C-alpha cells in the first residue's frame, strides 16, 4: 500500500520570516530570531495523531549565498525542531536544498533539481516513504512551493501571512493553488477533509 504525507515548507509556514535591515523579509539568520507561526503546532499534531508523516521540504541557500556557515545553518534548523518537540509534535524528516544558481561557492553553484519550484526534494521523499503523490499535500507560502507540488501531482495549500510584501502577494494571488488559507486554523479542516 502506498502512503500519504503532508509536505511542509519551513520559512514562513513553520517559523516566521524576519524583517531584515534592507526592508525585505528573509529566513531567520540566527536561532534567536526563530518564532513559530501561530497554529502550526496544531497542524502537525493532527498529522502526528493520524500517523501521517510530516515532511519538511525547504530551500536553504544561506551557506551558498554567503549569509551563514554550515554550523549556523544547522543550529537554526535544530532550534526549530526542538521548539516543535517541546510543544509535543514532530516532523518526520527534513529534505533541504542547499544549492543556488548564483552561489559564489563552486560546489553549491548549480541549477539543481532539488531547489523548489523543482520537485526533487519531494521526489526524494516519495521514494523513501513510498508515497502516493495524489494523496499527498504540500503546504507552503510561495508560488514555488505550489509549483513543486503541482509538477508531480500532489495537492496544494497556499498560505498567506502578514509578512508578505505587496509584490509577493500579487504573485501568490494569481497562482492556481487548490486551497488558499490565511491562517493555520484554516488548514485544519482542509486536512481533515482530505485525510480523514
Ligand atoms: Mg516559505
Ligand atoms: Zn538543490
């Protein structure tokens, strides 16, 4: 039997994006900046209770772009997972892309299949977890998350949050996601409808 899963993007969905000095929102640049998004614990708890794997799929080009070293990148990731664990929930596995086409580090500079909107991370999980993609859902806050999911036939939930700049909201509004939500509280009934 093939399995179901919830793919979840990290930055902007599990933890808040952070306003940087240049006026843009970016991923947390150190563990002290991490704040969980309201309600994400309830979303993960629902999946944990149903024994449906929650699989993080995240572009993490911080090292590739010279913003941080590997240790810091891992410290941020570990802090997010330990905050979730303290709240009694867990993510089964994280699949991350560390590449970037503009990286100054030759090993990381590439056009890869794993950087969303490409579906490589989801496909890695699919073979490991024997997933039936038609019964999987991706929850993300970017059109690129939706595109990665749509390319391989999984269902899509686009998360709108207050840390979106106007140009980004415009892109998101025109993107054909199956569901659009403005809070994790709105995600719960969708997951129940699809998974129960
Ligand atoms: Mg995101
Ligand atoms: Zn990659």
